[in-house]
C-alpha cells in the first residue's frame, strides 16, 4: 500500500538496466497514473468497474481507440510517432507511408535478419522479444527464487496439465515485459519440436510494474497461450523441454500464432509436430503491452552472468524490488540476443 501511494503521487520511479552500457535508465511508463488509479481506487471502491475494464470487451475497445484511428499524413506523422517511441523506421520492412494507423506501426515487421544478430553457438538460448527481462528460479532453496512474486506456477501452465507441472517443477524461468513502443513479434527462444500448444482463458490485466505488484500474480490470471517445445530432437537446442507462455494484457486483443521459417514468409499456425527454428518469428501480439514467460527444466540451462547479477542489484529503483521486498531488477534485451546456454 505504501508503494502504491508513492507511485500514485508520482514520487516513486521505475528503473531498469540497459544491457549494452550497464547504465540505469528511468522508464516513462505509458498511462502510469491512469493504470495506478484503476488498480487502487477502482479496484478497492468499484470492483464492478475494475472487472469491466480488465475484460476482453474493454481491452478490444481500448485497443481500437488507441490503435485503429487513422494517422493524418502518415508518411510524415509516423516519423514523429517513431521518434517519440524511440523506434527506428529504417529497420522496418515497410516504408513510412504504409503506417496509416498506430496498429500497423505496433505490428510492424523489422529486418531482424540484419538488425537483430543471433549467436552462432547452437547451445545458445535467445530472447523471444525486444523486452525487459527478469530471470529467476522455481527452486525454493535457490537465491534466485522469485516464483511466487511474479506468478502462480500451477495456474500459469494450467491445473489440467499435470505432466507439464511435473516436468518444470524446480526449474528456471525468465519473464520478458514488452512495453507498447516495442516490436511485438515473438520469436522462438530455442530450436525444437512442438509437443503441445493450448490457450488458457483469463482477464486482461495491465503489465505496468505497479499493477503487477497490486494485482498479485497477474501473469497467471491473464489470457495466455502455452507452447511446449521438445529441444532434445535432431537440430534442437538440447535442453529437454521448454515452455513458452505468451501472456495477453490490457489492450492486447489477440495472440496470433504465425510461425515463419524465413523472414516473415508463408506464416503458418503453430501446431503439434511443427519444428521451430531458433530466432524465427513465432507469434504476434495485437496490440498494447504484454509479457512472455519462458520456463526451463531443472539443471538443463544457465542464464548469462550479467542477467543474473542485474536481477539482484540493489542500487536500482525498481517497483518490483520495492513491492516484493527483495532485489528484482529488469535488464533491457533485444530479440534473438543470447540470454543463456545449454548445460552439457
């Protein structure tokens, strides 16, 4: 409650670490006061309003109002929008004139094969998105045990999937928070064959750090798509099973499965039996902010040292750290950038 009051008054910032420089960055959270107001005043005093605003219908309406209205003179004004959001139009596949509304810009395709290089090491695990990441462990005795703060493990995967609950018990995880300005295609973090894919219905809670703290374990309450990947196959990353959970959020109307093995060509539905090449586009969020959660089996991988160290830094003003009472700091990463590797 104290954190909420500080954040509501604008006195408590949220910071993350820029991976390339190691510098601490103040994040300008989009719609911060409105989100915190919703998750404090409306949630406490008007539960019906809170439930309505975090519903699928409200998410679609908010998404339309924010992303589907036309941009006047798109060739010029999209440059203003891109500059405001810190996006690079030069890396986009389509020309500026294509972006006639904010949705098209939000769903932009980039020349990732040129602008997002991927490590050649076949053991490398890569980021699924341009995002801010926290890494942690599902093992209660680990110094990186963060599970109960960010999500309920059983609910996240679905209580009717005991085989996957057992498979990932005591493993490791990474939570990637995509902000509205980011490129919103998700790429496969590993190479392997899809052994299961399913959707879990839920709400559309905000991914704002303040909202995550006030609405306990929202990643396990939101609508989400779960993909289980077997990497112990020919051409795979060889770290056994990996779970990729794509979590919808406020103004995210849909999670579109559209895997492409070459650039964005011939997109196809992700189905059981499909082989996913590491670093290739797998899905698309439509539109808003959203989150990817990646689960790994125990003892099969290790995270990059800088991500581990950054998560536990105490010199960064993170709302996650303040809200959960322990160091929990995000690092900004790029899609296809290495985040870990397979253990022999």
